[in-house]
């Protein structure tokens, strides 16, 4: 992307998707501008998100005013405010549900964001070197190509029989298992999260995959709890879950179902990283469920190493900025709270705030 260049040092591994011969599987998810008939077909696809209606079914489908909602309830509690609060909590938990209801930007990306590599200039050092750097690098880079057929031939050690060769074959078998596991996670992220990381090339998606993990839940297991750290992303790959909110009913606390999540549903958002967001609701599996967890530190590392990826995220980051701007105290309120201006007139404080 059009971001600042990142410097990588010895030990960095690239193009695992090429080595595994799966890069071509990303082609169906390459960004492209949709024309009117295609947009119509996409808009009619079934959604993995459903908000339960407490009044009328049509009301639960009302589009949200913003993809980032404040879950604080204001005013008297009635069926209408409860329904609004349910929607706010649901969209805070799953911002992608709001973007499906009200897209904030037309799809204008055509192709992957650019990703190029070249030798670093003399004197540059990696941003996160594997060891303490005592002197500057002379510039350039030495690369080692590691094709899969070489790994297979070394691991199989055909024609040899010894304890060492048996150990090699066992290690090769484990590597093959890892290839299957992480290739499947990569496919899930590539297919399900194309809108979360718009324009991210397959190699960048593998960077995310390496630190992600797949989990399996049974009926009744919690996928996330209300109030816990909510900066990571959870992708439901298979199965369904119920969204529940802690409410005060009949003079006691109860977990009330407010919605449903299906395959492809995404909990959290990259825009939440660093905001200290917590989960607005809890999510419980209704049966066997498979999910992919993308930790917050992976999202932070992604933006640190590949700042150009934000080119496809600008509209989402703008939404975060507007959300935060509306939640912080106004300048006048902040100044009036200081003892220094406690006896001053509002006109003076307003003039200070405007400058």
C-alpha cells in the first residue's frame, strides 16, 4: 500500500502461500469495483446477523446511523428504548453487521494493495531486530529460496534407514499437519474477512494467519463474555451462536437473547484496536461451532509492519474518529471543570475553547 516502508531483518520469512501453492485460491476475493447488477445480487445475500425484534420485525432491520454505536441507555426505559439499546449493543459487538445494513462507502478498490520488496539502504536497521543490533547493516539483502519439494526430499530421506531419518520423517509429517491447519485458517480469513482487511494481499493475510488460532465450541459454550477485552477479532467459521445481554428483569439480573450470529459473522473490528473497547454482549454457541480468533496484538503488529494497509481502512477509521469525537467532553465542559476557570464567565471560556 501507499504507506511508509518497513524494514525487516534476518530471519524474516515471506511467501508461505507461494511455497504451499495456495496463492491462486485468493483470486475470487481480489477487490474489484462492482457494477449495478452485481451490487444488487450482493445486497440480497443472506446475512449472518439477526437482531431479535421486541416490537415489529421491520423495526429490527432499521439501518443504524453509524457503524460504531454507544451502548449507554438514556431516558426512561420502555420497549422502544430497550429495542434501540439492543441494536446499539449488537452493532457495538459486531460493527460489520452495521456496514451490511448501511454501507458507508462504495467499493472502489480495484485489485490488491501494492506489496513490493527490495534491499534496504545501507545504515537502515529492522524495526524489530531478532537480536540486539551493534552496528548498521551494509545494505541490501541475501535471500534463501526454500521450495516445498526440497523440504519433502530432505524430510523423506529416501533410501536411508536410521533413527535420524525416522525422526526426520516424523517431523515432516508434523509439518504437513501444520500446513493443513494453517492453510485452512488462511482460507477462512481470506474468504470471510475480505471486508475487514480490504485490499490486503494474500501474503499479508498469511501474516495474520500465523498468529491466529481455530477453536471448537460445543452447545452452551461461551465464545466471548460481556465486559471482557474486545479489541481482538472473532470470526465464526461454522455453526451459529446467540447474542445475549445482561439486563434487569423482574428485580433480578438475567441474560436476555437479543440476536443471532451465523457463519461469516465477525465479532469486533480492527478500528477498536487501542480504544480499550469491551464486549457489549456475550455470545453463546447454540451447537457445535468453529471460530477463528485474531488477537489484538496481531492487528497492532499488522499496522506497525504494513502501515499501507490503512489505505483500504480509511472510511472505517474515520467512523472510529467520529465515534470518539462525540464521546469525549466538549472543550467548554473540560475548561469549566477546572478550578482556574470556576468563577469565569461562559463567554471567556467559550472564546478560549474556540481557539
